C-alpha cells in the first residue's frame, strides 16, 4: 500500500509517496514526471522487504517550488536527499534516479558516499565533468535549437508546455518511448517542441489514460516552471562541481537504459554507457533493454524491478 505525507527538508516542504518497511531505497524521478513514475517500483520494493520512498522533487507536484532559479542547482537537489535521510532517521540509503533524478542520485553518491549504500542510474549515466560549460558545448556542437538551449529563457518553454498539459504529457511520454515510430527529436522546430512530436493513435500498453490524467492534473496545477528551472542551472552545476573534477563514483552501482532511449543515442551516449566502469569502478552491470525507450521503469517495470531487487540483494549479501 502506498501512503503519502509531507516532510521538511533543506528548507522546503517535500511530498513523499512511500511503501514498506526495511532498508531505505530513495526513488528520484525525472522531467517531466513526479513520484507517480515509480508506482510500479514502490509496491515491488515494499513486497521484497524494503522501505521505498519516492518524493516529488523540488518544483514538482505537492513539493515546494521556490521562485529563485538558483534554488534548483544540483547542490540544492542533493541537499534535499541528504535532508530527507535525516528526516527519515536513516544513516544510509540506496539512491535510484531516472532522467534528471539520475544525476541527483549519481551526485549524491559522489558528494556523500558515506550516506549511499548503492546507486542506480536509469537512462542517464554518470557523466564526468567536462572541460566546457554544457551550454557552451551544446551551442557549439548541436546548435541553439537543441531542447536544453530552448529551455533556458524563462517563460518561453512554459508558454508552450503549460498551454495543454495533457497534450504535453501525451506527446512527451509517447515520443520518447520505445513504441514511437522513430527516435524522439531533440531539436525544437519553429512552432515549438511539442508541436513536432509524434501523437499516438492509441496509447502503448504500458500507459493508460488514467496515467496521463494523473500527470496532466499535477502540471495543470503547478505548471512546468519548476522542472524547467533544473535545466537553467546546468552551467551553474558545472561551475559548482569544480572541486569534484576527476572524481569517481566509488559506491556499488547499477546502470540501465533502453536501446531506443534518445539519451542512449545522444552523441557519445553509447560509448559512455559501454565505458562507464572507468568512472564508476564498482559498477556491477550495465543493462540495455531492447526495444525500450526513455521511460524505462514505466515501460519495462518487471525488468527494472528484477534488476533493482537483484542489485539490492547483492548489497544485503
């Protein structure tokens, strides 16, 4: 049974969905999602004897959404996780992240390995700090129409995404899935990003109208500003991570990605996945799910749950 409550952490009020008792597993969602993206994992982890906790991260759902763009920097996001462990009176946890939640999980393990028993990244691998600020690199190598560059100007992407949250979520979830006829386009057209995305004639088997309704209702209430502000900190995150230049994630780790995930096909994505152990020396496995897209724990819940439980049991052993 999934229960809900609010806690205070790192200066914000955070909404939690949780299930089960036992060793703590923190599940961190990505963009544009919320705790609900872990609905299949919460119950499975609880049934296996773990305390699974999936927060709405800052800017999402029922969790506070500070007005200051700088409040969404990576150090703040990791601070939310550290504070959450304190509220839950836990000294250590396994941290699992998907999409934007994956960098938060990887960086929690990098910054505070004393608190992390193990880390799991879904879709997004640990990326070592590069030599250029990300926006400089994106503009140079990909162009100004790359979606992360498009997201930078406050109010522009909000105007498009907020116009019809149900259409936005239906478009995002289908276009980046393994069921879409082609890989999601990461470039934004003249009419906007959503306008260029594939629209399904019918939803794929893993996604229901009730799921769309849940996500749409959340963003109808909050708008997409909070999640977009995470992207507006990518250069700040690069600058503030300078003390960890060259540092490796040393805790036990697992990485899983779909072979139709646009992140996997991002320039250098496949090479980074294949060579991840160089930067994450205690990586136990890299799992590539055939035919799976970006929303891995929703598209393939059974496979993800099996991999998670195998990893968690290896830590217990």
